[in-house]
């Protein structure tokens, strides 16, 4: 299974690198939408852009020069609750690492809001606040479209992203 995931991630990274020229207009649009300044001027250091490849359930995190910093599998919205396509910005980091209540009664950690209406990037969910481990099925579902529109990450990826980003970081969701 690890070998399959390694090969799949390598292919996904290769495809994401090929897709970067297609993303340049979206990155430019995101940069221009922040008071006319570049993302690099507003966010000290990397990362500058988070790209969610919705169909692939992969996230790429890029610096201001479009260099890939990290890639990970994610879960995006299921049919009827699709993660919305578009260019956004993280506008709120919730309490650092604490258990944030979700609409279905579960709890996510390392939550970052990127679109009004409750859309967040966060860890896989926990059954109860304070649980040491996330719900096993949530972990197993990474790489599939099963959320209610949020972008779910493994806990270690969510913690890294939370600590590596600031409010104002661009989030681009594409159907790729």
C-alpha cells in the first residue's frame, strides 16, 4: 500500500507541476485581489498559495515563486456538497490545535476558514473534543470526496499547514 501511495503521490506531483502554467492566471488574480499587492509582500515567507485539486483529492502548497513546498492527499466535498471552485483567502485560523465543532457533531483540529458559509481546511474529524485519535474511517477516507465541502487533511498535514500559513494566504480550488 505504501508503494502504491508513493507512486500515486509522485504522479500527482508530476501532474501538479504540469498544471502550474494553467494556474498562473489564477495566481495572478489571487495576488491582485489582495489590495493590489502581491501575496509575497503580505505573507512573510512561504507558503503563498494553497491549490486544492478537487477531482484528484490532492493539495499542493506553493511558495511565492510557484515552487512546490508540500503535497498531500485530502478529502474534498461529496456530490451535493462539493468544495466550491474558485480563488479565496484564508481569513481565520481557529484556536490553535483545539477541537472545533463541525456541523455533523464531530470535531476538527487545525482549522482555517477560507470561504463564507463554513468552508474550512482542517484535520480529519474526531468523535469527541479531546479524543487522542481521529475517527478511523475519516483517516481511511483521505483521498476521496466525502466531506460536506471542507477540505480535510491528515492531522500532521493540517498542523503543518496551520503553522505555515497566515490569514490572507491564497486558496485556489480547481477541478483537476
